[in-house]
C-alpha cells in the first residue's frame, strides 16, 4: 500500500512529485477511490476505503448488502414478525433486544390481501416511519415481467432493506428445482448490486422442521443468515415462538434461541424468565434418572456445543453436578436431599 498514490506538479519547484494516499486526510483520500470497470478497485485503494461503521441492519442477522432467510411452519406469526421487523429497522429501534441500523424498508406481501395487511398494521397502533408496503399475487421473479415489476418498485422506493413474504409466491416454476430457484437468486443478486440493499426472504418449513425450509437447497446456500422460527404454544393459546439462527455467515451463533410471545399490541416481545442454557442443562440433569453425557444434551438442542460445555463446567464448579467418569455427569446427592437443586 506504500506505493499507492499519484503524481503532481509541485507549485513551488515546478517539478514532478509523487503523493502517497496515506499522506492525505481521510476525506480527501475517499475522493480518489473510484471503481474501474464498474466495480473493480486497486487493492491498495480498496484497503483505504471507508466502509460503513455498522455492517448489519439487524445485528448478526441481516448484513448490509446481504441476504437472510427466515422459515417457519404455518400459523407461526411470520408475517406479523415481518411487519414488526420492518418497523424496527425503519425507526432504528431494537428488535427483540437485537440492535438495528435505521434504514428504509420495502415490505412486499404476496399472500395477504390489502385489507388484511392494512388491518394488521393498524391494530399495532404503531407508526411505520420509513416503511413502504405493497401486496401483489402475480409477481413471479422467474419471469421477465415479474422481474420488471419488482425492479420498478425498488427503483421507486430505493430501500435499504427489501422483504419478500413468502418465497413460494415469487416462483412460477418448481421450488424443488435448483435451476428454477437459482434463476431468482441470480436476479436478486442484481437487485442487491443495483440498489445497494439487503434482502430478507420469508419461507415456509416442511412438515418435518428438522429438514429446514421447503424446496431446493439453493436458497440455503445463497443466504448469509438462515433463521428458524417455531411455534411452541398450543393452538388457541397466546402465540409463543422460538427463533434461532441455524447458521450465520458473518457472526457467531448465539448460545440459545430467542423466546417471544405475541403481546396485546400484536407485536412479539421477549418471554420474561426464559431459561438460559445453563438453567436448561441443570434442569435436564436434575430430572435424569441416570448419568448423562454431553451428547444427550446436544440432542436436546439446548445451545451450541461450546455453551453446553461451559454450563457443565460452571455447574460442576458450583457443586450442583459431579463428573462421575469421562464425559459423564449426574446431579449431586446433596442437592437432591437439601433442596439446593432448584433451577439455576
């Protein structure tokens, strides 16, 4: 990088002089950093480029110029979550205590009619600053007409974040066919580059949630963040969900899922008193009749492997569990008899 710069004529000596970019003030340097061929930069200048301070619109979940996908079974509250997420980004408010970066949002709903969408927005009683919404049932992004329709909408709004809800409605082809799915992801990549925006896709899960989102794996390979949303409450009761990242390309996985429930304002709120990874590990060991192994805890999908091992170590140090052999743990007899074995 030390040889990056340009030649000038010294006004005092009238001799040619080489100026290094690193000698200039930062703001002045930025004026010289221009792409060639549309998107190519000399490496030395690229390393001097001033990039955004906050690389996410939703911390860890939705990178700037990135793409994320959230999948869930029917009746899990996906569309309500979308409206809330759009509102939070629009005003820069934390989403379920996850920091957001303020930006404009275009939320395109392809399954609900205008009246239903309008009613859901009104019933929250919230303002939707910097949020644009639209409904359409005919925008197929694997057709030229559908691509022009979306491009025209994005061109008019120029959003920082585009939300498409749900995925299966933007396909004219087969969601199980990789070629059909890739045609759309390639087009959406051009939208990201053309408008410098991020994209969130809402997707349906199959009958077996462990098999993740329906259809081709192209989507899972394409996105930067892959999020699972699962309803945990019974039908007829208050809607309660768990949201957990399956993978995050640009961040570490959190120790456990987010637990939230739909409040009287028709937005999701964190469940107070939700058990931590350590508390869940303690409760599982306490209720087990026999010694347990970490593998048994991993099957429960309580948290990441690291967070489970950390919980085991802390519980052992506190005397609540004891290690009875290599990789085997049990609740201590003292805790069982004295009542000290309550949930941590």
